[in-house]
């Protein structure tokens, strides 16, 4: 058995058209997987597919809005119809609305929770029957340092990312009997569109991340290629319900 070989496997990645999602997509593509890039922005979807194909792998894009149940269900159904299988689901799409807790409207709260957490539930729910029937599957959920810590500007985001870890553990225990592994990755501070917006809003963020991260740098999307391959491949077949930090030591520092 090839521990890190993903040849012949099909991976759906929500938010796979940029940032951490694209970093994971390229890693899995280089390991042999066919990638379904699932995002809202058609131009970003196309550019991501081109980049993955340029790396020598097969890829296609599916337009999805993970805020909509029907769209999540169609994404999974369409991916299976096009490729005949679904081996790996990466629940990576996510947003943040940065505000003090008392400033959120209920609609804003729901937008963050639905984008980050409910979407992962819906896509996993839709993928499960196919993975069960196939006798194997890998679900990878993207958490955050906010799965572990709090911050004044992250009430809804932290709730969603804390929930992501607990949902991961619950699904892992339910689906272990079906040979489906469910794990979470908790990124530290990574240079992407999401955190570029955060740096615009919080002027001290850039330097405080450098000071607070033992590795002394921001992470980059490529830092997620290896962990994605590990959690998608046979190498992790007895790893389930784990929440693995990829943070340059951020969460280890007291
Ligand atoms: N960057 C960090 O430091 C950091 C740290 C911890 C966790 N994370 C998590 O990592 C994940 C990826 O974030 P990123 O940093 O790579 O930022 P990003 O580049 O902004 O990626 C977010 C992705 O989510 C997609 N998305 C958002 N809402 C969607 C919706 N309703 N339907 C479909 N797709 C949607 C976006 O696609 P479109 O552009 O097409 O809408 C985009 O591809 C998120 O879950 C984030 O919370 C990031």
C-alpha cells in the first residue's frame, strides 16, 4: 500500500479556489488526486483549475454557495456524477465578520455560523452515503486558532470553529465503523485574502503575529499541502477525530 499516494482518488474542496483551500488542492493534486474546486467566484474557480492542471493533475470547478443547502447537495451529487466517485471531502469554505459581540445582528451571526459550520455539516451529510457505500472516505474540516482560543472580534467565528472541532469528533466516532476518517486542521495565522482584510482592520496584527508565532513568520497556503495529503491518504487510516494544529508553534506557546 502506498501511504501517501492519491492516484485515482477524487477530492472535493469547498473554497478550493484560493488561499488555504488551493494550497491543499495543489498538494493533493501533486499526490495524484483529481480535484473538484468548489467556490462562488467563477473567475477564481477557473484560475484555480488552470493552476492545478498546470501542476499536471486533473481538475474541474463547480459553482457553489455553501450558504444554500441545495447548492451543497448539488455539489456532492454533481462531483460523483462527473467522476464516478468521491473519496475526500475538504470543508474549507469560511468567512469572518469582525465585531464586538454586542454589535452583531442575528443575520450576521447566522451568516458566519452557516458559512463555516452548517456548510460542513451539509456537505458531509450529503457525502456520507456515497463514502459508506464505497467502504472508505476522508473528511477534512478546517478549524482555526479560534477553535482553541477566543478574541474580542471573533464571537461568531470562534463559535463556528469551536463547533467544527466538536462536530469533527462526533462524526469521527459515528463513522469510524464505515472506515470514514474525519479530522480537523487548525491553521495558525496564514497569509490569505481573509487575513489581508483582517490586517487592514487591525493595524497591529501583522507585527503581533510575527512576535507571537514561534516560527517567526506568517504561514502560507503551501504549508497545508502536506497535512492535506496525510489526512487524505492511507497514511492516516487509523487517525480519526483529531484536530491537528498547523501554526508554526502558535498554540504551543504559553
Ligand atoms: N488565513 C488564516 O489565517 C486562517 C486561519 C485559520 C483558519 N482559516 C480558515 O481557512 C479557511 C480558508 O480561508 P483562507 O484564509 O484561505 O481565506 P480565503 O482565501 O478568503 O478563502 C475562503 C474561501 O471560502 C470560500 N467561500 C466563502 N464563503 C463561501 C460560500 N458562501 N460559498 C462558497 N464558497 C465560499 C471562498 O470562495 P469565493 O471567493 O469563491 O467566495 C474562498 O475560496 C476558512 O475556513 C478560514 O476560516 C484561515
